[in-house]
C-alpha cells in the first residue's frame, strides 16, 4: 500500500483511474483509525474499484481550547490497518500544502453549521466544510464515505456537495459500537474506568426515546424528560445538548413530532490526570422513526396530536 | 455550437474529454460579450483543445441596490459571437441548479475581498468566489481564462484556486480597450455622449502614474496627486477609489514604492434617464513597474529610498 503526500500526484492518479473507467472511493479521516473507520473502508470497497483513505488532522476544525495537540496520532498503526483492509493508497498531505502561506479561503455552510455541535464549537464546521472540498479536489473521487455518528457533519457535507456541484456521491455508514453499545470514537480512550461505563447512557437515551416514539409518544417535552432521565444516570456527565431536530435541515422540533426526527446528543466527561485533555466530549444520535399511529382515545380531545 | 444547461451533462463531457487526453479551457462570463471577452476566448483557444464559455448572470455577486435587473442580457448575440469565434460549447446553467432550494454554501476569500471594490460592494466577491468553484466543478477545465481588467477578482480566483487545491490553471489576459483607451465593459453602454469622453480619464491617470514612476517618483503622496489631477479632468466622475496596492496581497502601499505596484481605479458616472441604473461604475488598473533607480543625490541623505 502506498502513501502519497502531494495533491498534484494524487490528482494525476485520479485522472488516470477515471480515464480507465475505474471508480475511486475516498474515505476522509483524521487517523487514529478504529473499527468504525474500517467499516467505512469496507463500504467503500463494496461501492468502488479503488479505495483511498486520507489521514489528515485538520487544524482548522479544532477550536483554540480544544484537543488538537492531544488528538491521537497513530500513523504507523493506521497504515497497517489500511494495508490489512486492502486500501489501495493512503493520502497524507503536508499541512503546508493544504494551508499554504497566505491561505485565506473558507467554505461555509451557513445554517446547518449553527446548532448542536456548532453552538459549542463555533469554528468547527467551517474547518470541516473547508477541508472536505480540498480533499475532494485533491482526490477527485467518484464516491466519498463518512460515518453517520457525525450526523451534523454528514448533513453539512451532503449540502456543500450539492450546493457547489461536486461530482461526488456521498455515502453515510451507520455508527459502529463497542459491545456495550458505546459509539466508537478515538476520544473514548480518555475515559477512565469510572466514566467509561457511564458512557452507555447515550445509547440508553437513544433506545428509550425510540421505544417511546414507537409506543406513540409525540410530544417533545415528554421525550425530553425520557432522554434527560437516561442521561442523568451518567453521574459525571455534563450534557452539552440533547435535541430533537429535522434530519435534513437540522431545524429544531419543539412541540410535536410529525415525521422522522433526529435525536442528537452530546455530553462532556471529565478526564482526570494531565496527560490528555481536561474533558472529553462524546456524541451520538439516531433518526427516530415517524412513530406508531396513536390509538384514538375514546373521549373528546382537542390535542393536535390525535391520529396524526 | 452547442448549448448545455445542466452541470451533470457538462461533467460527463468533461470526463470524456479528459479521458481522451484533450485539454479543456473554460471562459466564465456573465454574457453581454464584447471584444474583451472574445480576446479571452482566443487566448483559451491558443492554450487548449476545447473551448467552453459559460454564460451566467450570477445573482449573488450583485448587491441589493446594484444593477442585476438592468444588467444586459444578450444570449442570442452572445451565442452567435461564440459560434463565430469557434467556441465548442456554451454552458448556460439554470439558476435553480446553481442555487438549489436550501442552498447555503459560501466560499469566501477573506483578506483579498475586503479592500477596493470589496469596500464599496461588500458581498460582491463572496458571490464571485462562490460561483467560480461551482463553474470549475461543473466544467472540470484544465485551464480557466479571466480578464486582468477585474484585477481584484483575478487575484481572488488565483488565491481560491491555490487554497482549495483546484487542478485548474488560471490565465489572466490584458485589458482590451476602445480606440480612445477606455477599457471595454458591458457597462460602458450606459455612458451618454457627455460622459463617454470623460471615461478616458482613467487611462490618462494610469499613464500619468506610470510615467512618473518610470521617471523615478516613489512617494505615494506625489503619485496620488498626479492621479487625482487626471481624474479631476472628468467633471462628472465621482471617485470611488484610486489606490496603490501590493499586486499579490492587495495590501496598501502608503508611503514609498519599493517594487511593482498595482494602481487600481474606480469611478462612478451618473446615468441620465430612467432606462438603466442611476449611475455606472467603471474600473481600470495597471501594475506599474518597479520604477527607475533614483540617481543618488550628491548630498548627505537619510531617506530610505536612496539607491533602492
């Protein structure tokens, strides 16, 4: 398996492959590859002839007080994993090439970048929506594969791909989980023995909300209570957000569900010791189904939800 | 000559041409083609096997009080001119395709978009730097050709092309002028018989500044006076800006020249009657040479400029 460092070289290879009628899939990553990333690679392999993985810890998607310096860098192991999975090429650009001297071009996806993670990390998605076009333009892939764990990121990438006329098909892959249901993340490694079990609260909250929706609960305030109760089981967790949103526009659903809805969660856990960041932020999400039709109550009712 | 309306179709053709090893040049325009545009087409023809002209009056580069509605639209004539010049294809996208429902992705080139025309037209360059990537992604050209008349626009496009890793070579073509030296512009048509002759003041100002620089003048305040005097000859002109700037970064040169310098001019002229805009804004520019070496004065001097 090869490692390519320069965009120009990658573009040249992309042109040759495209000319030969071969489909290229790109899996953009920041390295620290885990089973979740490898699932993206396998999906890429199913959909394309050639699989490229990019490994680039993108500085502009980290805020000033975030974990850029402590973000795990495991390039050798990542390359081994890629070789094992049959990846054809790893693209590991030099930061100076992706952010050359005087670099000042930003791609922004305005509305979708504001809520949820964007509220806590104000410049994060500007970094994401700027680096993804660079990766697409360097690799010229037919398809690009991203995890659904980063749901908002995926929505933003779908949007910019359409808005800018990128000739790239975006594929989302379901979240891969540990055996206890915690979503895989390179940041899980910072959880100590006391907090790691508490991280299951996110999945329990998603499960409880889905159960309620399937049972016919449509009022968001009721679902909020169910979610809050589950998250409260994680004693050390500080909830960043737990919100019901439109899965495409990410607009808030405040009162009553009337279709599939995204439940998006983010919590902070403290990280003891001084070897890593002060705290770690975990996210998880699920698109809940439209819900079971409610059995009409056999009484007069003026609630708007009946029979919806 | 063909007219293509959909990005997908153009991308398909671009892929085929690239696979066949043919070089594609794109000439992006807003239509209302004049000899200046046709010079871009000829330069494209010299550099590539296939020449595509895009015609799209981009709404996002017009401000709320600007001339979007009155901007000349001459599609039939433009196509005839393209046919005559041997253009292979005109790309005339539907606005709904370039700005689909929910479109919210913007490309911004931060510093270069601020001064000069950016100061007077605060959202103009955001529109330019957003539409150009769409055109590049739709046409996938090897080269793209722009006029040097829009010097700041060209600097911004060069910058975003490099910053975003576009595999496109940007070519600048010198300004084409009327016989009296006025730079060609689709907006010249709004000048009446009284103002049209006054428009030559821009070129006279550029000439006078160049003459002074070649004669050894390096102090910007002196050059400012020379330029102001020439522009004042146009009795009805309202000067928007007349500035000396670094040709690459567009940073202001305030005191003394020490290398090639951009002189950029913009003036408004009133437009009588009610058939067009209220006023028209003309721009012109020149990169002045580094200047003649000054003959050292035969006196003690501590000025920094001596012998530079």
